[in-house]
C-alpha cells in the first residue's frame, strides 16, 4: 500500500476552481473557512471534490495554509 503523500493533490487545491454554489469560480484554496465548516456540518459532496474539500478543511483548520501559498508561488514562478 502506498502511503506517501501525493503532491498532485495539493497542487489541485491551488489550481482547480469550485464548480458550483455561492463560491463558483474561486480557486479551492480561496474558499472561506466558514464555507468549509458548513460542508463539514452538512456533508461534503461525494467523489473527488468532496475529498479535496475535506483535505482543504483540515489544512485550514490546522493553520497549514502557508503550505498552499508556497505551492501556488512555486507554480507561478514567484519564489
């Protein structure tokens, strides 16, 4: 079983956009914590998006957003 972290998952959090709802079009990492808290209470969507939103919720909840900022800077070439 492969338990190594997949960096591609984190890259997706800074590149993919929210496909529906009040925050449609925002990059996933730009979603406000309150929106992620709402999903946590009501239930995350099924599938890959739900998994991504759950991960993002945990990252923000634990104060690890700086990791996403670093990835976003690396992708855009602004280090």
